[in-house]
């Protein structure tokens, strides 16, 4: 039997369209001898669909589920079921609506960027459903999504990162000048970033107080928490993908994306007509850097992967400051654009083989988790003498708060 591979993509995120491109690309490269692909698209309202039309980018321009003959589905949350079910309206006047099994997913590939997919939420849902999935787990995904907590993690882990100041919308609304003063201690230029976005959305550079104010206002329109980070002048950006799980960790060749002042959404995705997602960005692979810098980037990238307990394929972005020759981690993308397949291809691995590896790590992590004992037995229930609802004063019968434990 072929593996039933659910490809979950889209979702309620500013980066949904980028995810559509990443997912269509991935589905075109799956080895059909090994897998049946079941596309599952979550639209901007959070409604789940399946159907063959989801494999074509045209289906989303504009998205019309009826015209595309898509079925609305949901995932059975019973642990280990993997059932994707559709509701079919009853036939005729008195026909009852029915739940129909569309597929049983063996493994889920998550192709989502940003909130509600890359941030640990969907990962948590799949942990509950006890299904193997291809991305980093709940904690690593959540830390990787939040630029403020990510920085706290890098600092705590002793990993090289630029200094930053965290701001909240409520504090800014109460006393904007005080917040600007706090952020200004970093010295200009600074980069201002919504904590929970990606693809450079809402990110801007500020070179003076007025610029900082405008940058904060823009960022606060996207998120209630904003990171202000010490900026570098024309840093060399260098990205490295990491693949693996647990003690198997491998790094890809390093790319040097080519950008203007900094990498904007347009530069990331709209080169070459925009149909290739991150794969269409202008870049140099391998980056023209000396072996020492390359080794250092790959070492730090592996270290980030290990400490965040990542799984599958991630991309870790760096900035190299020419003036000081120092290297800083910009961020981790736990579900990178185009799944960073182009970097692995540059290293000699076909996309289909990369997918095989991601699936294998998903299964390995799932098996390891299920090998843990969840069956710690105690006789706590039989020993407990519970009264009425604890603390419910006046409850009739039974001792109040009388549950004796242990
Ligand atoms: N501290 C910084 N100094 C200089 N450039 C930066 C800095 N932080 C971000 N940038 C530029 O902004 C881009 C987007 O920032 P990043 O933190 O990667 O956010 P996103 O998650 O939106 O990609 C980077 O790729 C880089 O070009
Ligand atoms: Mg980035």
C-alpha cells in the first residue's frame, strides 16, 4: 500500500499565498510510486478543503470551491484515526446529511508559513490526533515564530544575535515617547519587526526618531508585540538549510540572497514572475565566502537546530557584518519558503528524496513519542474520597472540599 500523504497548506496567515506556491511545488515532486497525495487546503476563513484542483495554482485565482468541485473536510481528532471526513448533504427531500470518509492520512506534510500553521498550533493539533507530521514540534515551532521569544532563546542559548528591545502596543499607546526612548538606546539604524510575522511583512528600517515612530506604527498595525533590533548597514545575508531529527543533523550549501537595502516581500517572491516562491529569488549558491565562515555558519545552524529540537527541513538565516567581520543569526524559519528544496538540490539531493527524508523523520519522531510510556499507573482514583464539587459551597450531600489525595 502506498503511504497516504496529506499535504496541509494555506491557512489564516498573511503568507498564505506563498504557502500555496510552496505546496504546489512540493506536490509536483512527490514520488508517486511511494505516495498518494491528498491535498488539504485551509482557506483564509479557516475552512478545510480537499480535491484534485488544489494541485493547480490557477484554482486560487480566485478561489471558488464550488466551481473547483472541492469537498469541505475535517480531520477526525481521535488519536491515531487520521480520518479525513466530508459532510455530504442528504439526497432528496428527506435524505440525511452523511459523514463520508475521504481518506485516511498516514503522514501529514505541513506547508504553511506564518500563523496558524508554522507557529505550533497545527503541530499541536496533529500531536493530539497522534499523526506523524513533517515540521518541527510544538515548542520549536512556537519559538521560531515569535521574534521576541526567539531572541530571548538565542541569548539564553549563547547563540550570536543582535541586541533588541521588545515593545507592546499598549505601552506605545500609553506613552509613545517613552517607548521610542527605550528603543533608541540601541542606536540607529534599527529594524522594526512585528513579533509574529514573516516574509518581511511589516518590517522596516529606521534611521532617525521620526522614522522609528512610523516604523513602530506600521508594525503595531500587524501585531501587538514588536521587536526593535539593532540594524546593520548592508550586511551580507547568508542562509543555510538544516535537515534531520535528533542526532541526525545535516546542513545544506549556503545561499547568498541578493537584495537592495534589505530583502522585501517583492524581492523574496516576485522575481521571475512570482510562480516559484522562494526558489525564484536572485541568489548565489554556494555563497562566495571563505571556508571558515562557511563552516562556522553550518556549525551554528546545526546548534540552533539541536537546541530547538527541530525536525525535518528548516532554514536558518544569518547576517555577516563586513565592518566587524561578525556573524549574527537573523532568524529561523521552521517551514522555509519552497521548503528550501533548491538548497538541497544544489547539494545533490533531488526534491523527491528530500520529501522522503522529511517523511522518514516525521515517522521516526512519531514512533519515538509513542514509545514513551503514557500508562503510569497509580491507585489515586480508587483512594480518593471525593466529596461534592470541591469548593462548591452549599452543595448538598458529600463533604465539601473533602477529597483526600495521597
Ligand atoms: N538587524 C538587521 N540589520 C540589517 N538588516 C536586517 C536586520 N533585520 C532584518 N533585516 C533585513 O530584513 C529582512 C527581514 O527580516 P527578518 O527578521 O528575516 O524577518 P522576516 O521573518 O519577515 O523574514 C532580512 O532578510 C534582512 O534583509
Ligand atoms: Mg527572514
